[in-house]
């Protein structure tokens, strides 16, 4: 029986490039993307599992076949407890995946959904978000080698200092806490202002502690 496998990258590997591109539909708008490593092969990860490169290659090829076939590969903010895609938590869709060396790379288009807008606000405010693959496969108990691997999607997760901090909870918590709306306004205006960034970090850290997540 295949296992539910989810793999967060290390912080250094999870630093995705943020891109803004013109709307290809010709409507004059801009689209926000995250692009970078989605899964690493050939190395033992924090879960003591090893994904052979050929397994990742097959999984990446399968995702691209779905995309080329017109299927929307959707991803969420943080991992759910199963492989099902929850439409109310969708923040992005995968537009492309490819291999580069032993790693599987991907390009994620941020969607104008409630969760997508939350991710957009965080990225524009300088928050470093990571990604984590979600899939299924079999694991050899002795070596940790994964076989019959299938990527279901790639989710956006908080990295690295608060791996269990749910962006939705942070957003709702900010709106409910005293002066929370000011924190969000400051976040949008932060840009490269180090003083504002420091204030934002302190307030979000305080919120995470208060929420106990």
C-alpha cells in the first residue's frame, strides 16, 4: 500500500524566486509566480527518506503530462492531512515542472483566491515562504529508498522558523488582535524599509506565540 509522503525542503533549498510576468491572455494584467526547487533527489532528507533521481524524473514527467493535457494541478497553503485538494485552501497552480541535475524544479502561479491573496501579500512584504511536495509512494524500511513515487502537488509552507505556523491563522489572528490591521498595512508598505520589516517580524512572532501554533 502506497504511503502519503510530504517533504519540506531545507530553508536554503526552499528559497523560491518570485517573478512578476505579463498576463499571457493579453488582458494587460500581471501574474505573480514562485519558481525554484520543489523536491531533491539522491540525498537522505529530514524524514530519513531518499528519493532516487529516476523516481523524481518519472513523477515530474507525469505532472507535465497532466498540465499539457489541460488538467489544472492545484496547490494549497500548508499541507492537509491527506492527498485531496481542498478548493477553499487553494493558493496556486503548477504551470511547469522540470529536472535540473538531481532536483525537480517547478513554477507556481499565485491565484487570486483568498489563500492566494494571502500568499501574495506575504511575498510582496518580504516574507520568505518555502514549498513542500505532497505525494504517494513506497518506502523501504531499511534504506529509506522511495519507489513508485507520484507527486500530487506542491504546497506553499512557512519556512523555516515557524514550520507549523499556518498563514490563514496568522492572517485571521492579525485581524483580531489589537492594532493587527496596522501590522498588515505596514506589511504592504514595508518594501526595503528595515525598520518596518523589523516591526513586522516582531509582531508576527508575537502573534505566533499567542496562537500557540
